[in-house]
């Protein structure tokens, strides 16, 4: 039987923020989109952002000048609200993703029995920085069920 393989795509959490981040609308609780407005800078975390909700018309802007961003949890690093793609699993821990690309990387990594680091130095990649509970084989089935729940949220 072939074992599924996963090779680290060598992307960081910051790079994933170049794509739209799905968040909970602070006004109506529906799905809102935090979209980057790219500038000449390669540093995605310094790009201005726009938060919009198609359901209620909510809109907000984030500018890097004088603002801070907080990374590494189930909250929007720019506006601070909860991420749309988040669910509990593995004894009360929270599995979260910014968007479909992030979710696909997590699902691919967790589902693979053979995990390869990739060609370059990988110390700062998303995959290299995953918490131990996500890399443990004993949580594989539960995390994959949680990934499926989050994928279902993308379809609604």
C-alpha cells in the first residue's frame, strides 16, 4: 500500500496572509473577508488590509502605520476578531486556518504518514512551527475530522 507523502511547501503563516483571511464579522457574525492591499513591500504583514462583510455591508480598514498585528492564534492578526475557520478538537485545543490554502496545507501534513521537510531551510515555515499535538500520530484521525468540518464551512 502506498503511503501518502507530504512535502513542506516552505510557506510561512505571513505568506498565507497574502490571500484573503476569513473572519467572523464583528457586526452580524457572518463570514467576512480580510483582504490584503499589496504594496511594493515583500513583507505581507505590512500591507494595508480591508475587512468587508457581504451579508451586512460592514467595512473597516487597517493601516500598518502605528498599528500592530498579533500572530499565532485563532484570531485575525490585523483586526483581532475570531477567525471563521476554527473548531475544537483534541481535548479542547483549537484547530484554525486563515483560508482554504492554509487548511489544505494542514490537512495534507496531518494526513500524510511520510512528511518531508523540503529543499530549503525550513525552521520558519508553517509546517515546521506546528504544535506537538498536531504532529502526533495519535491525533491524526481527530484532526482530519476537524479539517473536514472546516472544509464544510467553506462550502456554506
